[in-house]
């Protein structure tokens, strides 16, 4: 009985977290991934209405698997944007690196070592 309650709680938490993540990052998620995640969430919600712990666990695992695709899609999108930005930054950085001076600021008035 405890296992059933824990499985149900896991499923409900996963639904909440995944829906929140999807809503917060709606514009960054590819359509096909979003559709797949929404479908898995709907299936899990349906299973949560019943009492079959095995079905709830299976549906929860499916949502967890497809929600990983969300993370992968977000990561790939961020990597693509970062790579494009890095290419632009490298072009301008070649000139800027010529006059680099490494320096340390020393406060001569503070001799007691207090930070």
C-alpha cells in the first residue's frame, strides 16, 4: 500500500514538474518534442485516475524518458546559440588580446590584513 502511494506521488510530482518546465520554456521546445511530452503527460494523468500501480509506474517512466528529450532539446538549442555567439566573439577578440595587462589591486592604506 505504501508503494502504491509513493508511486502515485512520484507520478503526480513528475506531471507537475514537467508541465511547469514545458510552460516556462514553451518557446524553446521543438514542436514534435512538446507534442510527445504532452501525450505522455496525458497518458500518465489518465493512469493516475486508476488504481493500477504497475500502469502508473510504467506511465511515470515514460514521462521521465520523454522529459529527458526536453532537456536534450533545450541543451542542443543552447549549445547552438552559444556556438554561434562564440564564433562572433572570436572574430572581435583577436584585436582585443594585443594589450592585455595582468595586474593586482593593492590597498596600501590597509596594513592590518583585514579583508
